[in-house]
């Protein structure tokens, strides 16, 4: 297996009268890392869900590894999703399961690994995110927020995916722990040789984990470029967002 490239062309999605995606075009090369930026309700999460096949777009083409996910059979879509990993914003760990079962949940559910082998695999992956094997016997409720995020990262990479999604990976973490998580994300992605797509509001995080960045506003991609340029792109909308400035082309919309 090898890293999966992703391509979105003219993707549109509406929910009732509200158009959330309005012609989204994105290209993510294999083995690269893209960060998608945008305010609340801009369409970031819907974009990710469309790529994952969880939401069917109204128009457009979405290719993952050269396959149009909107036209795949259920069997082929599941096979493609087996090559993907996901770090959820709030971790989404199962409180009723010990950490080691959380980490290897996918492998165990699909009977791709024995329970004995799963314990060893969990210990291996936990070590990669800086946690001792003994953490595997704890329940998620016994962990700090930073440890829970690391366990969630371990679960995202345990099956050695070729494409990994990161949903607001530093939410709820202090700046130092956020930097630690970002460093672990970069290490894990590079170790796997995977492609990464992240969504975040954290500009420091975006610069650390992204090679490329794209900003979505009102369902359209309004800028793409190097993540290192964020805050100094020359695009007034992107720079306002990156700097967190009140005044600029992006204005708070009042709900009517």
C-alpha cells in the first residue's frame, strides 16, 4: 500500500436551502499534508465527511487514490475506508473499553488481529505517542486531556493507514501540549509515509503540521498556499483570519 492522493473538483452540497459547499476544488498530493482553515460553518467538516464518503455531494467529483468515491460500490468504499484513519476532535474514545482495546478497536472489530497480538500492537503504538504500555490497562476516564488525545492519535494510526484525517487536533489543550501533539502527528505521518488532511482554527498548529494550507469561506476555497505563509499571504481575508483581527473583509454574520 502507498499514500493516497485526494482530489476534489466542483464539489457542491446543500442542506435544504442552505448551500454549504459551493464548488470546492482541492488537490492533495500523496505523502503531503494539507490544513483546511475556515470559520465555524464555513464547510470544513462537510468537506471532510464528503471525502470519507459519509456525506454524498450534490455535484462534483471526489477522487481518493484515483477512485471516485461518489461512484464506488459499498464494498469498494469500505475497502478504501480501511486505508484511512481519523483523529476526532474530542477523541471519541470508548469509556467502557480499556485503552489498549480503544487503540486496536478497528483491528479487533474486523478480526484482523487476535486479542493477544492487539495488546502488543497497542503497546507499540502507545510508545510512538510517548505513553507507557501500562497506560493500555487504564480506562479513558483515568487519563488527562493530553493523554486522551495521544491515545486517540494512537488509535488513528494503529492500522497503518495511507490517509489520515485530523479534526481540530489541539482543541482543549494548553499551548505546550498542543505543540507536543502536533509534533507527534508529524512524526506518525512521516513514519507511515501517509497523506494527511487536517482542519483547525489554531494557526500555530496549522503551521506546524501542514505543508500546504487552504482556506474555505462560504463554501468556496478562497486561497491555497504554503502553510508557513499563513498570516503573511497578501490575501486580506486569509491574513485577517490567521491574525485573528476583528476588522477586515470577514465580518460576523447576524442570524436573522
